[in-house]
C-alpha cells in the first residue's frame, strides 16, 4: 500500500491590538454598535487619504524580531483588487511584493517534549474587511464596517509541517508569541486570530509537492487539527480512486466536521496587485528597529529554556508554565514569594489550575493572588501546616475567607502540632483505645507491620483534626508500638 | 502581446465597468498603443536600477495610535440607498 506524506503550510491573520485603525483614527474596540466606528477613510469615501498607524508598524516589527526575521529597510503597500460589499474601497490595502517582515523561524514544542523549527516565509501588514450579515434583511445582506481597516498581521509559514499536531503546535507558538509581545489579545473566539491552512499530500519520498487545497475559516486550535485530518483523508481517497486534487479554496464547517469547495468564480482570483499610490514606501531606520529589539520581553521559548535550566523544572512543566505570559508571571511570583520553583510549579498546575478549570476562569481572574499562594506554599514548606490543611487554606482563600494564608491558619486553628509531648499524648490515647488493632500489629509478620501502622496514623491525625505533623506521628507511633512487641 | 476584445471584456468585468461593443473596440486600439509604449520601456537596460514604488522622493509619515474619529453614522448613512439597524443593506451576496 502507498505511504502518503502530508505537507501543511499556515497563513495566520493576527488582529493587532492598536487603539485606532491602520489607516484612520477610528476606534478598533470590539462590540460597538454597527458602523459607529467606520469613518470616511474606512468607508473609502472620495477624497480621503490613508495615514499609517505607527503602533501597527511597531507591532509588526516586534513580531519579526521575535521570530528572528530579517526586517527590510523598505516595505511597500499594494492594492489587492476585488469586489465584495464588505470591502468598500474595492481593494484591500496589503503588502504583496515588499512585506514589512522577511524570512524568519519559530521553534515549536511538540507533545513528546521535542521541538521543531518551522520557517516563516514572511509577514505583512494589511487591513481587515467589514462583516457581512446574511440573516434575512428582506432578501438583502447587512453590512457592518466597524472591522474595516482594523490592522492585521498576516504570518505566512513555509510548508514545513507534516501532520495536524505540528500545525496546531505552530498556531499555539504564534499565539504565545503575539500575546507575550502584547501585540494582539489572541482571542480566537472574537476572531482576533484566524487561520487558513494549505494542505497537500504526496507519496512518501517524492520531492515535489502535491496540489494543495486552501482551507479557510479554521478558527480554533482544535479545528486546525480536525480540518487537516478531514482534508488529508479526502485527498488520499480521491487520488487512490484515480482522481486528482484540484487547487481550490475550501471552507471548514465545524458543525459537520468537513471541508467544502467554495466554488468561487475563476476570475475572482485575479487580484491585479499594484503599489498603492496613496501610501509612500515605509522606511525603517536601524535605530528604530534596534530600539524595539531592546524592548522585547523574554519570549516563550527562552522562558521555557530558563525554567528547565535554571529552575530545574521538567520539560513538561516548563512548557505548561511558559505557554502564556500571564501564567508565567503568576508562577514566577509564587516562586519568588515561597522560594521554591518545584513547589510553586506543583501548586500552580495542581490546586490552582484545577480550581480555575472547574470555574472556567483564566489565571488573571484567579481569586487567589500569586502572593497569597506563595505565602501558603511557604507555610507548607516551613511545616506550619500539613499538606492536607494547605488545601483547606487554599479553598478558604479562593472563597475570599481571609486576606492571607496566615489569617486562615489562625482563624481555623490549622497550625500543625509539632510539640512531641502533645503528639505522644494523642498516640497513647489511640493505642489505649485500640487494643484489638494493637494485638494484630504485634502478631503480624514484621514486613506487614509497616502497612498496618497506617490505621494508627489515621486515628492520630483524626484526633488532632489534621494538625499533627504526619512524619512525626509516623516516627513516634513506630517507636511506641515496637516497644509493645 | 497584442490585446484582443476578450481581454478588454474581462478587465471591464473585473472592474465592474459596463462597456458597449463600440467602446470595447476603441479600448482595444487605445490599450494596444499603450502596450506598445510599455514594450519600448521593456527594451531599456534597467540593470542596477532600484524599482520605484512611488514617484515622490519621500517616505511614509506615521501617525500616533490615537482615536480621533467619533461616529458620524447618521451623516454617512443619509446617502446610502438602504439601511436597517445601523447596517448598510446591499443585494444579497450568498445564495
């Protein structure tokens, strides 16, 4: 049977987090009343001229620097001509021949903990179109142009991905970079990040690429994987049945989990690009680029590496904790407060992440602050409270009962008993109350006694309402029971 | 390359221009003369000449990222043929 290889390239559209549009002073805020943020420039009214937004330029360059790309000195805007009612000018201002970001590379982390470099072909600036609403307006289509002119950075990868997981990992890496840089909110549900996937298959070992289909409307990490899986199967079946893949645009339908041909007219693809006469070439001097380079934050790949190397975290922990900047900053504050990276990692990924998931919150909405969690962890580490009591303290902080771990420990009397006199008294009581179990213990084979001691530990912990130090209880119990043999 | 009637029709369609048969014939002649001039330019030696993206010897000025526009929806929609709920209405674009 023929072995097939999948080849995938992605085009990721990232909405840049500017306050105003790429060529006008209209607001980009999400969710406004229709057409209240579409000014004369966005509407393409006669006589208007675009003026480029400096923040859009700076954000594009920051992305380029983050993916180790060349930043050309000169970039040029072109007009991509097509007719559609949500594009009032009749062309989209984009960059075809001289994009603002040249070739670069992103290191993506795969599930098995390894990494793979994916090359970036280029990234260019362009404006978004408006939205068409196809609900029934007496047989007409409603147009909202608020989104028209919102700055987009289109990031085009090389066809370096070989399966759906790698494509999803690439998208996650881009998401992570743009949110770290703060150049996009990365909100896929609101359309701040959208993705077109180019998929082709070829017999294993063949050097030339197969004919590709472009799948549009893939707007979540999960859909990327599913759309690719469907498309790969479709193409292989088609070829094995003696058919041919045709180069076309297909739409992914998440509800039916399939891709469908968009049956666009052939000439629709003739965009007749030419340099936009309304915009001059953009020239970036070296000082400007270097200034932006100097301001780059520590990026996900570097952070992951540092978490592993400097803090001694596992590759998995380092990956999870560096995936979002908010998560990484929270973790680092917990670590700073408690002084132990591994404990901090365990608590952030365990108790905290569990609680956040249960209530469907993101880390910035956590009712327990990083400082509070850090202090709680230090109270476990200095033996003030047991691990069990710590979970109780966490829950109390989560519910807003008390300002700090110490408040809760004090108020609920959870301070661990380490006074051996007090613990011995409880042990003596338990032994006196459990003659049958003591007899069993004494009669048991020595190797089985280790297990049987659990019963007594449980009783002592219960008597102390969880406040006795379990290691101490264990040690003292063993001494006292063994003395009865 | 000499232009034919079909090329002109296609360009007119892409630009959404209504062109009569007479006009199309005229455009074929006009455009072919323009293309002849382009052919002459193609013959020039441009080795080492930097491509020109814009005739002005100037570079793009950038504006600060500030919201300077407020809604003028009523004014803009005054001249639109059909509006509803703040939306511009256009002939249906999907079947």
